[in-house]
C-alpha cells in the first residue's frame, strides 16, 4: 500500500466521511468537515508513527495537511529530505 492509500485508509477509518467515493485527493478535509483542529493533531500523530517523519509546529499548515493529496506529498517530501 502506498502513502496515499495508507493516508486515505487512516482518514476514512478514523473520521466520518459522508461520501467515501466522492472524497477526491484534492478535496479539503477541513472544508468538508472531515477533520477539525483536533483531527489535524491526530493526523500528525499518525504520520509521525506510520511514516517515521517529524512534523514541526510551523509545518501544520493547510498547504501540507488540507487534503489527502497534500498530506501524501508532504510525507514524500519529508522522506526524501531524510535521504
């Protein structure tokens, strides 16, 4: 399972998603009400545990964590920076 699939599985398993089939990679999880500020912290904890990345406070931005696609790209970028 790749990063995108693992993130999607976590979000759809741990948060209420009204339309699973309609949840596109670029849909705003915040605007859809899937996650809130507490949910962002849960996502960050998952990313750190699952992928071994560290998310700094200043990286907790919509540009990094707003959608499934942005989260996956953020994780890939963090992993690439480690190498």
